[in-house]
C-alpha cells in the first residue's frame, strides 16, 4: 500500500512576514494536494493538520487533527499503526514545490524494504521509507528533519539521498524563499497567484545577485552551504567565490552549543570593523543568520529573523539584530542575511533568472569560462 502523508502545521503569527510565510505554505499545500491526487500513485492521501479548515470539501483526503500532538514522531506513528507495512511518502507543506510525478514514481519504485529516501538525509524536508518493523520508537523525534538520520542510525535502514539541486532542496522557510519564487516566477498555480499579490523586497538583493554574473566580482558565502551550491557556483557564475562552511545539522542533529571560528575572529575585532572593511574581502556577502544567532547565543523571534532577512530596519526591536541590519544597510557592498534554504536553493534560482535577464537563455553555464562538461 502506498500512502502519502502531508503535514501542515500553523502557528499563531502576528507579524507581516510570519503571516505571509504561513499563507504561502497554505497555498503550496493546495498545490501539493492537487499534484499528488493527480499522480495516481497512492492508495491513501492523509493530511495531518492543526488547522482543520485549511482544506474543505476534499473527499479524496483523510484528514487527521493533530492539534496538541507536540512531536512529529507521535503524529507519524498514528499512521504507521493504522497502515502497517506500507510505503510511506511524507512531505511538509512548505516543501515539494518542484516535485513531479516522474520523480516521485521513480523514488517509489526504487524504495526497498527497510530503506529511506530523502532530499537531505541530515535534515529532510520530504522523504519516503518502507519497513515492516511495527515497533519503531519514534514518538520522541520532535521534527521531520531529524527522522531519516534517526531511522538509519537506530534501526539500520538503508539511507538513499535524492540528488541535491535547487529544486530538491527548496523549502518555504522564510520571506527570501518567497521572494526568490516570485522573482523567478516559479511554483504551483496557487502559490504563484498568492505571491503575485504580495509586495516584498530586499533593498540589497538585486545588486548581490548581479555580482554572480560579473567576472570582476568576488562573493563570500558563510553558513550551512551544501556541496551542490559550491559546484553550482563553480559552473554557473562568472565571479570568484569564497566559502566559510559550518553549522550543518544545527537543528536536526541536536547541536546544543555552536562555535564559529569565523565569527569568533571578527567579533574580537568588532562588528564595525567587519562592515567597514568588508569591501576588501568581497563584492557581496551572504550570511546564514541562524548560524550567527547560534554562535552569539541570542534568542531571536521568527518575525525579527525574517525582518533581518528583508533588511526591514523599522520592524526590528532586538538591539543586536537592529545593529546588524543597520550595518548591512550602510555597507559599501550588498550584504544579505538569510536562512539555509535560500542560501542553497533560492540563490541558484535567482542566478539563473539573472542570466536569462541578460540574454543567456541557451547557455547552461552562463558567462563563466566553462562552456561544456564531458
């Protein structure tokens, strides 16, 4: 039996960016459901949600009210008990934006007993697995991101990873993700319609992305950077790139204390020093702000994280975050604070958009020196 589980969880949101991200996930949920029901690959499609009114008049769905069930593992165990020995496809409502029938059918066919396939085994947004073990002890697994690694390490499931690219890694996790979809005109019908009516911008983004298409520029990226992004930037950009790679598995692997050599060094010199001298090191800077917050050990609300992403100074109250935003706005070069989804998938979408805008529609490798790989 093939079962699709879609998880949609809504939190109380009282800030502009938090609300539009929540709304975008709701619209993407509609696209996922329409897409999966049209695939004819599943015997049962289950929506687990704490917002029962999110989809109405859908007799083709089994809707489970998961209000009050804290851990993801508890919610998943409900399905496993009811439908044992099934092939399970799971996705959150913020992911699977680009998942198509051909790919999903191939994953289902490839799935063997006691195996798990995920877009990222270290921090999954969607995955498929199959096991006849009725006693999986998963109730304490708090998030979907952590489940594949848990099942592999505790129960010996074979871990299979989907090829990483801007499409498999994409997840709606913040307003920059939405901006990358809006500008590149990507996404499902409902999501596109919603984004067309949303006004969001980042004053530094256009200049930062344009740097990738100029051979006299140098771009520095810091944070949870995937191997895919490093290869993508090598072949699809004209600039030089620098990377500071650290913080992988920050949430999914249960990191309690995080220490950054990069930020320890520049905080010893002071934030002002970095932003006054940053143009000596690069022409544009992308910073994974979640890793920065972990290093600084500061608790930042979701809305203020999002506001920093968008460089909306007026919407930030936290003194330290407000200071970072001000320095980025006043920097000689474009500085972007972002989440890891945008870093690894939003940036490639926007680079391809920028090449198309410059007229390189038929050139896979943009304006770099590599024209073909054999």
